[in-house]
C-alpha cells in the first residue's frame, strides 16, 4: 500500500500518460522508494538539476512506473552538500544512474559504487558539466585514468576483452569477461564512450526546436524519442494534438518497431549460422524502409513527429499501398517464423542461451522487450494506453523462457501485432488536421513524455525556461535498465555464444550515453 502523501499531495504532471509529481524530504524520499518497490513499481529513471540560480539548491528526481500511472518524486538538497539517499539497495538499476548523475552534476548518492560512469577522463574530476556555471564550449585536456574493473582470481581464470572499438559500424562499448576455458564466470560492461553532452545542448535550444535533437539521440528509435519530447512539450503547453495526427504518429511508431524487429530477426539468424534468415529479413526491412521514403520522404522518420502533430499528411494513395504492404509482410513473417521454429540447428543455438529468469528480471528491473521475454508482460500501449492506442486493444507479448529463443519469440509476436495495429490505424484513420499550433509555454513548468518504443519505455522530462527556451531536458532509454542484465545472461555460457546473446538484447549505446 502506498503512503498517503504519494496520493494526497501528488500534483498532476500533464503528460500523454497519467502522471503525478511530488516534492519530498529525505525521509519521504526513502519511504516512497520502499513503498513503490513493495508495490511492484519500476524505477524508470533518475535525473538531477542545478537550481542554484533559483533557490540555491540542487535537486534529484526519480520517476517510477506503476501499473496505472507514473510518479515523479523530487528531493531538494543544499548546494553545499548535495547528497541524497541512494536507491540502489531497492532498485539495482539505479547504480549506474547514480554514478552518471555524480559525473554530470556532483550530486552524490549516500553509498554504493562511486566509480565514474560517463566521464572517461573527458573532463576533470571536480568539474560537473551540467552545472549552470559550466559553459557549452569549455574543453579540457584528456587525462584518462585506468578504470577499476572487478577482477576474478583463481586457477585457470583469464580475461577476454571485447571493445570498446568494434568491427563494422557497431558503437563503442567495453566488455570484459573473466573465463575458465570458454565458460564465462563474470562479465563487466563499461559504457559512456558515446556521451555527447546532449542535455547541455538542449539548454541552448528553443522549445520548438528540441524535437529535432531528441529525434537524433538514438537513430533506430527516432519516432519514439521525438514523440516523447513532443508529448512533454504539449503537456507544458496544455494542448492536445488532433486525432488524425495521433493516429499518424502511432503508424510511424509501429513501422519503426517493425523495421527494427525485422532487422534483429535476420541478424539473430545470421549470428546462429543461418545466413538465409539474414537475407530474407533484410530484404523485408529494406522494402519497408523504401515504402517509408516514398510515403514520408525519409527512410528513418527523423523529422516526421513535430510539436502539435506531424509534419505532413499521408498522400492520398498511401493507405491502399500500405495495406497491401502489410498483407505481404504478414505472410512473409509467418512463413519465416515457421522456418525458424522448425530449424533444429537454429533452435539448438537459441534455446537455453543467455537466460534471464523471471525472478532475475523482476529483481533487476528488466523492462520493455527484455522484460516481456522473461515473463514481465508490461507494455505501455496496453497498460497505460494513450491516444490513439486505447481502442486498438494492444496485446502485450510475453514469454517466460528468458533465453535467446524467448527474445526471438517476442520479436515475432510484436512484429505481427504491430502489423495488425497498422492495419487498424489505416482503416480507422480520422479525418481532420494533422497539426495544431502550440501556445507559449509557461516557464518553470515540468512536462513528461513517455512512449513505448521498440526496446521499451522512452522517457523525456522537459522543463520550460523563459521566453520559449529549454531550461533542462532529460532523456532516458530503456537500455539503462537492461544493459546490466546482459552481464547476468552471459554467465555460464561459452564465449562464442556471447555475440548471439548480446544481439538478442540489441541494446542502445548512444541512447544510453546521451
């Protein structure tokens, strides 16, 4: 049962999902975390704020996802001693978020892992780049120090390191495996190599421009990020978008989900030695992207979702063409699914590899696709359906296996469900405008946008500044929750299976690093 103060004093936080915002002292911060964990909430994200120019204080925010709403808890601290009660004991996913907040703002959790997470020697230890007194153009000489990886000692134990530089176009990440023979005893992942200072860049933009930067945080989730940003902006402005615009946003989001699942299903087949799967699914994805280019003007829809709606309506011929495309894709995906299911060699590689049990997933806060593959059937489109999802009755995929085979199964289920949703959206597309103008945004107001991207919930917390500027913008990718699970999934597997296991998660580097 939640404490009374979370319900009685929770001020509405306008967003595309039910949400509330509450201030808390240190005791209430702890009490809220304890109660929300007991209630089965997920910690969505943590972010900090330098408000010394307003009231001389620093702030920490925690966003929690419940079954029926989101609660944002805010705790203010004196700037001279910005320390807050750590959340990692109750929400293990908080560990790296706490470390990142300290790197960026110098706000310290009271205990736990204090190793740097995002800094990588790119700025001095006592410089905190998200503070108000640090300019965007400041540069510092590199002075990287060795990172204290956890070492495993014992007879026959040696280390295998992968990255941070990888072959091909893979983004940088460091994977350090302690192994005996080929068996993985421990995996430690270090990220942060693609940190680009995006939160600082937002502060130099107008509210009406921020969606373009949000759309480019993570290129394979551009619709999800742009929609989350615009939803937060629209919440601040107190404006609802036209029904046709909401339907077109959902159509774009589902096509983004389909494209990524098709790409992953092909890549997973290839990583298991089944190149036929890569060829077939790559062809299907390419056709979809070409349809995007013909219909929306872009293969990846970076500039389609805009504040107040979408950039343009569909051409008159597009719905009919897209319905034919959906029918073709459905047939092909079902045929390929049968081939995957019946291929003994493929299933031998998939089944049992990289298992994350339902208990591990719940304890560690798995979210999105990875959570659904380990028995956590949570999907914002079904649980907190925003316009236009409520009447579509989204069926959330779920599979309790927790292994590569389960993550493949969820991808197949979600691809077919997204195709169904696209058909419904096209058949019931409302008439009317596709965009509305937003009024001036009140300064100092916080807006939240939360969208179920193809990996899981993408969150944008946006605060308006004076005269239509952005005071701050925090973005969060579900990869934050799921990267630590890769470390568990690799245990007791052999080194050659690690690329397959890692690909079955297919988490974001750039979305995580920000």
